[in-house]
């Protein structure tokens, strides 16, 4: 077969102005949808609408919704590319690791709830999901933390970054009218105004303080993580 004949038999990149349907395209759209609305929003009917195809067309590429969830979860983890970690400069490494994770989570915030919303099979577990935590634990062990201390720090990092993404970055990245009620203040000022007879001097003081930016809050989060690691280093 000539090169010209081979090219003519390939699937076209677009069809009727739309990208040709592939498993990768389905996973990509599912991940975008899950990142914005959560995995429960990822239904076969919704995916078909988003892609401009019929539900029947989707089943030519994926056997069921579970396969879509696995593909989307794997695609999310495939984007996790942490920096090189160096025990000789562990604080810089921790900061870079956290910053990279923040960027990943920020692109697909509500997809982080996949472990609560879905059952991901082994197909959805990209090797990054194993190799990257192992490298971070290796960094902590390399600077002298015990296995138990390294595990505590790893858990602390996960809790902080998950909470920060969902409660700070995600609301801040949305349009002002779509932001959640808390934003970066402890409570909205309107809540205080609704209870004028309730003595709340400290909340009132906090609400009227200059609010830190998300970047400032993230810097503080990483600072506290580093302080936690320092506190668990062996005495020299």
C-alpha cells in the first residue's frame, strides 16, 4: 500500500466540523465535566450532548460509564508531573511539589472527589499515582523522618491541598457571581448583619480585616507544612 493510500484510509481528524470521536476525546471531555461539576455529572447522555453525538455512538468506543470514569481518572493522574526532589534542598523541593500539585488540582477541582463519588478500577490508576507519592515519601525519609512521621506529613499535605483547592482556589477561580458564600472570610458579612443583636466581636473584627489573596494563603499553608516537617526531624 502506498503512503497516499494509507493516508486516505486513516480516520479523519474531524467530521462535519467536529473532532472525530475517540476514547481519548471521551475521557478528555469527561474529565473537564468532572472537574467543573463533579463525577456524578458524567453520564452517558450528558457526554453525548457535550460531544454532539448520540449515546449509541459513545458505546462504539466505551463499553459502559465505568470505563469512562476509569479513563478520565487515569487522564487526570497522567497530568501529575512533579519536579525533581532533592533532599539536599528539601524545603525548595517541598514547595515545588506543592505548587505543582496545586496547579493540577486547580485545573480539575471537583474531580478530586472521585474517591467519594465513584469506584475507580485498576485501569484508572495511572503509574503516577504510585510513583509520585513514593518519591515524596522518599524525600521525607531521605532527610531523616521516620516512616511514621513521613506518612503523617504525606497525609497532612493531602488534607491541606484538597481542602485548599475546594474551599479557596475553586471559589476564587469562578466568576464573582458563582463564588461560594465563604470565599476567604470566616463568614459572609451579610450573615453578621442578619443577627445584629448577637455579640460576635471577633468574627466582626475578622470580617473587616484585609483578606489575604489565595496565593498568600497558599504560601502560608506550605510554610506550616515545612514547619511541621522541621519539628519531626531528628535532633542533631
